[in-house]
């Protein structure tokens, strides 16, 4: 049997660590030796209010079990809050090795009725919040030559869902942030991946979960644990964890069709071929998905031009 993967001498920050998934992540990392900054503003499901109780409770549990943890109630909504969370790790533990951004809020509404305030409030926590903690953490990790970053996306960001345009937009944006952090961190030993979790927590409030299989946060935490470990070389990838299933999601394209010129009518006529996903083309983020994608299209154009 392989030795237990541990995080001895590593320091981790977990945002939204006071409840649900974040709590499970913090407890797992701490149980295997990590020193943890448990960050949670302690607000309501919609992101209103503050309460230090949730973060303090998780911190107390970790310390009582013989681990090391401190609480942080700074908000990821502001750049200053993000810096303070990272600085707490550096000031108390002297380093930062793992960043898990899990903080979240929910404000449901049909798109036609969604207020601008509700749209912005959700982006503030999920997407801007991810940047607010990643931005100060990233240079620290790069300068140290090591880091593991896990940002939280969602199946809502991949596939959409009713009544959560704000949440879906934020979670889709997180994927772009993951890709860039993975690219720019690669030469410095810093990985960045997305966890796409599903668990029955207070975020599921108002949903009928009576027919769901077991979906405890503990079924998701091991995937985050692996992405946070030094032996994990995956980067720029999306990992799904739902009801005991762990999988990788990725962006794919159809082979496509090249012509030297197009009319609207020709696009319509060729749409079946254009949309045919029988043989998908995949461009992994690393080492050069962006350039590979462009090169693939250019190659089709060059081949067509060179044809007799």
C-alpha cells in the first residue's frame, strides 16, 4: 500500500472554511499535517452579515485534534480582505503552500428579473473573490517555487442552470482564471486547477434533495486534497466531484470545416458537419492550448490554400 499523502510543514488557506465543503477541506488538510487558515466571514447564504463562530468552531476542532489552525473573518469581496487573508498565513505560519477558494453565496432569480445588485454580489464572492485571494498569493508561491491553487467552479458554470445567471457567469469566469494561473505558474512550480463540486450543504437550501444519493462534503474533500498535494502534477484542469463520482471535464471542439470564404447560406448548409462532435479535438491548457488552437485553424487554412 502506498504511504498516506500528507501535508506536513505545508500551510493552507481555505476560504469559506467554516461550513459545508470548506469545512471538510480544512479538516482533511489539517488531519494530514497542514497548518490551516480557516477563512469564513460567517455571513448568510446570500452573503449578508458577519459571524466569527463558524471559522472559530472549525479552528477549535482542528486544534483540539492536535493540529494547527487560525481563524480569519476577512471578506474575499475586497482586495484588502484578500490580502489580509494571505497575510494571516504569512504572519502566523511564515509561508503559504496551498490556496483553496471555496467561499460562496447564492442569490437566485430568473434572468429576466435578476437585479444588478444580485448579479454583482455573487460575482464579488465567487469570481472577484477568487482573484482577490489569488492575486496576493500567486507571487508568494511563484517566488517560493511551489504552490497548489484550487479554485471552485460549478456545473452551473459548465452547463448553466435556471435562476442562477449570476452564479453561472461567475463560475464560468473562474475557469478562465484557472487557465491563466496554470499557464503563468507552470515555470514556477505552481499548479492551479478547478474543483467542480456538488454536495448537500446550506447552498442547496430551497432545493428538493429528497431523491439525491449520499452527497456529503466528505465525498468531495479527497479530490481537493489530491489537487492540493505536492505529488499532484495536474494543472489547468477541471475536476468534477459529485455523489462519489470523480471525473475530469474539458473543453472540446468539433473538427470543423474550412472554406476560403463563406456566405450565411453556406454556413447553414454545412452546419451539420460544423457541429458534428463524433471526433472531438481537445487542446489542453498546458503546455500551449491557446496557441495550439490557433495553429490548428491556421493549418486548415494553409492546407486549403496549398491544395491544387
